[in-house]
C-alpha cells in the first residue's frame, strides 16, 4: 500500500536489476532496491522486455517518469504509470 508503480517497456532482454537501477538513477530510489523490481517473463521463462518498479512516494515516481524514452543499452525505454492489478496479471 502507498506504493507508486511504474511499468517499464522496451528493456533489453539482457538488462539486469543493476542496469535498471542505474538507468533510474539516484533521484528515483526503488523500494527495497532490487526487491522493488519485477521483470515480466513469458511462460517459458524468457524476458518480455517489461518490468514493474515500486517507488515509496509520488516524487520518486515522477523523477523516474522523466526518463521516458531515454536510452538503456541500444533501446529506448518507455515508462508508464501502473497499478497493483496490472502487476498481478
């Protein structure tokens, strides 16, 4: 509760939790570090290129959203607001 969730789309399939934390930067600390990251995978275990990120407050989420369409690796990353219901799907 009281968490703000951001969905990241377009991640490189090789992106590690550290890559994502580095991309988001110090202005957007993720709740519990890598514990606040959820990488979405296909049923066979391959990464989809999507991830959900938990933030403790609106300010951190807003800072993260400023990175919309910035580059990680060779891909541009899209960021969107999300909900707990979307994560559970």
